[in-house]
C-alpha cells in the first residue's frame, strides 16, 4: 500500500471530538483514497497509573492542572517506534501564528506530523524540548487544542495534490495570491433585486480576470491593507488602488510600483495650407 503524502498523528485527551471531523467530507475522502492519513491517539494510553491520569498540580501553586512531560515523552516514543516522525507541533497561544503560507509549506514538505493538543493549563514547560514547532491559530484562548488541530489539518490537507476536485481550486483562495478572494456568484442570476455582475456573464475571460483582480484588490484595501506589501502588486494594481482612494505615500509603503503613465493620443501634425491650384 502506498504511504500517504501526509500523515497527522494527533495526541489529545478527547479523540472523539475529532473523529467525526476526520472521517467526513473531503478529508474523509482523501483518507479513503490514500492521500492523507489522520490518526487520533488518546494521551491517557501512556499514563503510568491505574487511573490514567496525565496531569498534575503546578509547582509554585496556582489554578488548574498541567499535562506531564513524561506522559508526552512516552507517547512520542511509541509513535516514533511505529513510524519516523518529521515534525512535532505543540499548539499554544505563545506559538508562531499559523498562516496560509504555513499551510502551503507544510503541504509541500509532507511526511509524518504529530500535533499535541493541550488542555487545562497546558503542557509542562519541558515539553518544549520535545517539539519542533510551536503554533497558534490566533490571539485568543480556547478550552483545548482540538479545534485548532482541525483547522490546521484541513488547511494543509486541501493543498495536497489530488485532495481537491480541481487543482486550481485553491490557487485563487484568499491569501494564496497575497490578497483576499474576489466575490463569487452562481444561479439564480437575480435575487432580491440584486443581479450577478454583467462581466461575469460576458464570456470575456480577460475582462473577467481583470474584474476579479480589481475586486480582490478592493476588498483587501478595505479590510486587510496589511496584506498589500507582500501581494506582488503590479503597476495596474497601483492605478486601481489610487482609484479606490489610496495615497502615493500608501503605495510607497506597500512597495507598489509606479502606475502606468496615462496614454496620450497622437498629436496630429500641423500642416501649412497648400497653395496648389492658386
């Protein structure tokens, strides 16, 4: 049997939270086709006591419980004995922010990734010695890492070749081009007094591409201008941003090139009146 391009082994106290997610929709189909493998492991299986307890009170006092480093170490040793591990990811609010570029890099790397899902007050600080990456999905705190693990697995798995129905499906996604995505429309052509833009029904592919680029620029300029410095702006993009209200100083801050010079019509050559026929 062919080894999947990407394997996720998730260490969690609540594997049943993730089991339906991993077995349904495109992620479930990707596993059935052998493209991706998701393995869910109960961290309690590596507890060394009859009550399967994996946490303990924090040294120095304080509220909550802390997941023990020795339990995590035994779990990683067991997984490593089954198959070499390429990366161990600890989900933590203190980690590097997971972005679209992160998903693209992980999908390209492939291999066997272990994801550690914390609970309670998190992991013993010595767990940091056992991981290769610390990752956060945003500046907020949840009750555990399972939802974050689901986000990461879906974001990375959809970029594995063959997972999506059309390979081009993700190329124009928000963030993939450095911009937010352009708006999409489908039937009916008119609903509640709002119609589909005529250009999308024109069949003119060049005009459609230009419209979509302008829409993506406009949405990014209005909602996430912080993305523009890395969006690979073109002179035509600069002209569109100026039309939308951006200033020359903003364009300079976004590393945008100069907009194209306005086209001038050819000046008609002035001729002297002819004396022929006089």
